[in-house]
């Protein structure tokens, strides 16, 4: 092993000599879990406080403990501070309802699923709660899945029905933890004007969402054995922003030794210099000033802000409501993971230079990563409320022509693939998948004794029109297949019909089997302790820079045999010839500005430089 390579943590899977020890926490034991729904958890001062859970109402084979405070409410003096220990409570606390979701501007990704609220701010700053799901059995020492929701770090919550963990916990005999974290610029804000008084270096990092997730992970390490979980077998994971924030935990030394494996679905590691963080903060502050001064232009607000003292800036921020902060948080992806040097290392001592919490990983992409972003970026002529109604009520009647903005549609008589909408979506998809592959290649340098990485490509071609054109296998569509939840009245409901029910359940079973194997054993092929192994699952070869193989996860309509429709596909053919889809200047004029803006905001420039890429 190259001794010059430093890692924040090297899990036992990274060492061949530790194979026996690693196997031990994959073994079922005879230890008994106290099935009482009354449990004690650690609170401030290392005291114990009592919670009372329930038999989960969605699955009687599961217990659920909902709305458990893992940190003090980050309000008042604790706003924009590192998450603190939760205050103790003296009488048993009911744990049968989710805690409030974090403040957000409501839209398609609001877990409340109420289109009447779209455009308003829902949730609360008092939102640092997590949920625990486990089988209603007496078994202990179960693997733990620590799930981080997506939503561009702007929206989402652990209360989303997509992430209800009872089905996954029961089917795979594991413990599921879903966790909230601060969103928008309540979660990521680097503003030196706030760095005063008795602040700690953590308070001044700006990485409050990451600190929340570390705090939740620490809670799991300290408490999960009480719920029958194994604190030495924790897998972190998430989708989209949840994947980005999973990378954040991989990047931060504060999470060292707190997890053993990771699953990352449709997200890239990102880091922003603090100077950029200060610029993003200025954008929000300009918005707050414009709100206070009707008629003020952005340029005037910017000039006023630059003339203000640090104390005046701090006052502007601390007096703003959560709604005002969220409404003025930059879009389309809230910038975060500032390289403060404490929570997130500097560029010279972080993941770009192979210094990180090195653990085995599953890394996934979907077949049409770009469609959703193109739609939200101008490709749809309908607002999100109308889109939700089209999906869930069929009114107004959905069609390509009624959804896609005319300028983004194909010329009369031409195939859909020729439309600016399709071209932009394809280019975004290919670029995001390509960069993900390149990150795999970069982190799998054979001279650096890399961790084992498994790569998948998810396809779901069984979606009816017009939704297959509009969305395809869109960003986030793999999530319900993982959790086995296909809720109605959801922004993904268009993809699930009675005709494809058997096929989607079968594909869900295959994904659950791979995930259960990985959670238990660190290998998606090892069925030890998996209570429901998929009978004809294809073998999943770990990523190799020589082969670049992805597991294609698919189910053919009417076959109900995902194993026969899935298998390994070589990704190196993409790696060897990316020029055709990286040249965004070939896009139609209507599509180019959005694709350029999205890629530059979503993929940090330092990653592009490291991977020898550029966006014209």
C-alpha cells in the first residue's frame, strides 16, 4: 500500500487480513432485542430520556420510532451554529409521528405532497429529528442503513412516504434510520459577519447541514444498539442531494470511524471555496434587502450591502424569517460543502487528493438523469402544481405538446429525439454519468489500494407516454424500487401502473437483494444473512478501471423477471469517446444556456480540472 496516501478512515473491508473480523458483524447472533416499544435514548449531559414507539401502521411486521430529537432545535441563538445535544425530557415522549420537516419552498419534492402549498414555505427551523424502523422481532446486531433524502439541498424530508423504512427493514432484516438536516442557506451559509462572539470553528464553517448529518450519525453510533442495530455495521446512503451529502460525510474527518459502507445514488462529490460561499451569501443578502425595499434593483441592493458593516449584515440575517431565507436561497442547487479546513478539508487535503473516509461503495445512475432538470429549467410550459395534477388526476390531459415548452419541441414531422428537450436531456444525462464514471476511475487508482466500488445503471422503460418522453427513467426513479414504496399522489406516480405492477415489484426485489447483501456483508453478491435473496440475480462485478463495468438494473414489461433483464454492461466504451456529448455548443440555442449553467453549478470546477474536463 502506498504509505503516502492518508485516509480519514479505512474500514475493515479495505484490509484482506481483517476479512474474518469483518465477517463477524455479518453473522446473525443469538442476542435478544427488547421488543418493548418503550426505549431510552441519550440526551444532553449524557442523560437518558424515554420514547414510546409503535407497531408501524404501514407494516405490522415492523416497529417504528418517529420524530426522535437528535439535536437541539437550531433556532434563535443556535441558528447558523453547529448542532448541539438535544435537551432531555422528563416524561416519556411519544415517538409515533414524524417531527417537522425542515423549512423549504414547497414544490414537487415537498414530502407533504400538497400542490395547494406550492410556492409557499412549509416546515420549520425546529426540524432536527430522525426516525428508526426495525423488524418486530427479538433479533439484535442488525445492519443499519442511515438514509439521507434528496431535494437539491433545498427541499425534502425524512417524512416523505417514499422513504418510509418499514418495508425495507422487514424484508431485509435491517434497521433503517431516516434523518432530517437543515436546507437552503439555513443549512449552508458561509458569512464572516456571523463569525463573532463565542463562535467555535464548527460554527464558523458554514457547513451546518453536514454538521447535522454528523450529529445524527453520532446519535446512531451511541443509540442504535438500543434498537437492535449494530453500531459496527452502518451504511450511509442517499439519492441526489442525499448522495452529495453522503459524499460530504465521506469527505469530512468528523465522520471518521462512524460508518463502514456507503451507497450513493445520482450525485457527485462537491466542494466550494469559502470565497464562493461568501459570494452566494451576498446573493441571498441582496434578496433580503430587495424584500425590505420594494422597487430596489439587484444592483442597488448589491451596492447597499457592500456599504454595510459586519454587524449590520449579521442583524439583517438574524432578523430574517426562515421563509425569507429560503425564498432568497440561490437555485437550482443550493451551494454547499465549503472548504473551511475543519468540517470539509481544503483542496490540498481532501477527496481531490485521495484523503477521505475510505469505505466500500455502491454508486448508481439512472438512464435519463437530465430530463427532470431540463423540465424544471425551462423545458416545461406548465408550473409544478399543474404538473402534479396531470400526474395524479390526469387533468388537464397530459401530452408532449401540453407539457413541453413549444420552443423545446421537435419540428413538425420529426422524431422526439431531435427536439431541443431530448437533446439537452441526453447531453446532461451523458455528462453526469460520464463524470461519475471518471470519479470512479480517479478513486480506483490501483497504486492507492482503493476501496471496492460497485457501479449500477438503472432503467425503467415500462412508463406510459407521454411520461416516458417527458421523464423517461428520471432522476430519483430508482428510490421507490429500493424502499419498495410506490405511493399514490406523488410526483413519481406517473411511472407506476397496474400493468407494470408485477415487473416493478420484481425489480424492487432484485434491488433489495443487492442492497441487503451489501448492508450485511459489504458485497452485493454475498447472500449470507439475506432473508430474501433474489433467486437468479446476475453476478455483480466490482468496478475495475480496466473494464469499467456497471450493473444494468432493468425489468422487461410483462416478464416479472428482472434478473433475466439485468446484467453487466461495459462502461469503458463511453469513457473512450465522450467528445460527442461534452460539446454543448452543438445544442440548439434554446437549450445551450441552461445546460451550460446547470453543469457549471452542479459540477464543481475543481473536479472538472482534476478530471481534465472543461465546459465551454
